[in-house]
C-alpha cells in the first residue's frame, strides 16, 4: 500500500513538474503566482505607472479643453460685437433705403450705390448667421473667419459713412 501511495505521489509530482507555467496571473493558476511572483509585482508596478501617466495626460487635456472653451467664449464675444456693429450699419442702410423710396435720392448713380451697399449688407448678414451656426470650427479657424468678417463689416461701414452724406 505504501508503495502504491508513493508511486501515485511521484506521478502527481511528475505531472505537476511537467505543467506549463506562465507569468500572467490571469492565465496561470495558484502555483504560477508563487513561481512568478516577481513578474506579477513588476507588471503591477508598470500598470500603476501607466495609470499615473494617463491620469496626468487626462488632467492636461482637461486643462487644454478649458483653455479652448475660454478662447471660444472670447471669439463668440467678438462675433457678438461684430453683429452689433452690423446692426448699426444696417440701420444707416435702412435709412438710405427709405430715402430712395421717398424719392429723396434722385440720382441714379447714388441709387445704384445704395442698392449695392444693401446687397453687400445682405451677404455679410448671411455670413454672420452662417458663422454663428457653425459649431465644429476650431478656434484658429473661427478667429480667421471672424477677422475676415470684421474687415468686411468695417469696409461696409466706411462705404455707408461715405454715402450717408448723399
């Protein structure tokens, strides 16, 4: 009986000795942990380091996002200011249109100039509405388009002021 038990024990030991072990505790078993304990601890330290790096990157990205939101708010304020300037110019143009309708402006050349200004105003208002409706623009793109729009509005204002003395 002792020989049979000893033989079975030796066969079990030989079977365990021939088992494939892995350093991954998710794939290995109870004995693998003890065999590869250093690997497990090293992998855990690497994962903790990766977690720390990802948390730092996440904080950095959140900070960048806040800065971009702030810039976007500033650009929206510029857009609002451009819209206010456009409303003042529009009031002057409406005044000119009423003058044409009332027959105060009889010169055909002046009428054509005012009509051209009114057409230009409509184009700028369309651009302004389109720019306000776009949500997927980056801050540099928005800045460039607002700068272009402000330039065009300023040119229109100059023309309106020049023609106001009709």
